[in-house]
C-alpha cells in the first residue's frame, strides 16, 4: 500500500460512518480518541468535529477539561492562538489544576507575542509558573519559562530555570544552549 492509500483508509476509518454500532457512536471516549488520532494525522477539521461531539456527550469535569485542552492544541497547530487560549481557559475552568492546559496557554501567548518585549510574554510567564506550581520538575515548562524570562530581560531568573532543567535532565541540549545565550548578555 502506498502512503496515499494508507491515508485514504485512515480517513475512512476516522470519518463518521453510520455503520458504527450505536454504543460507539454515543460514546465520549470514541470521539475523544478519534479526535486525537485525527490530530496526529493533521486532519484538524475532523479532529475539531470529533472533539465537539465528545463535548456534547459528557458532563464529567475532567473529561471536559481534557477535551478542551486537546481542542486548544489543534487551534494552536493551525495558528489560531486566540481561539487556542479560549479553549485552554475552558479546560482550566473545568479543572484549574490541568497543567497541560496551562502549559499550552503559555505556548500560545508566547507565539502570539510579536516582539521580544511584547507584554504577552508576561502572560506566558504566569502560565508556566502555574504549571511549575503543579508540577515543579516539568522540564518543558522550566525551559519555556527560562526563554520567556530571557525575553523579559530577567537573566538571573532565566539562568535559574535552565540550571534546574539541567539538574533534572543533564543530557538535554536545549537548556545548555539557552543558558549560553543568556550568559552572553
């Protein structure tokens, strides 16, 4: 099978088909997983429609938080950062301790920033700090907070983030490279 043929088969599997048993068609997990799989295949419209269906099918706060987080991830991937932040805010509304939603909200703020001194970096900083209050050794949040602090010209704070990241995972290159950039300032 060629890659194109595989993609066509996957598209048929992922698109809604009335032949699915009714128990699956009305199941939150079914649509949630279809959304994740669609996103992985970069079929973002399909992912969004599956997430919308999953939202309709549940009232569980944690499920709603998770699906809004994933929906926000899709919005970030298609570069609709305003909508990504709205989705992450909804996820956080259902679960204020959803570190993935806080992290992705920080990423979106960082990507929306138009310059190094854009005040949106302060919003990203707050999001990464929230992640670290929930999960103190989150390397991605430490690294992103370090980059954000560097952009905010808080060089001492940036170095502390990179040092902590290095102490947790010394073989990763990113914090070493970013720390070197800060030390040049």
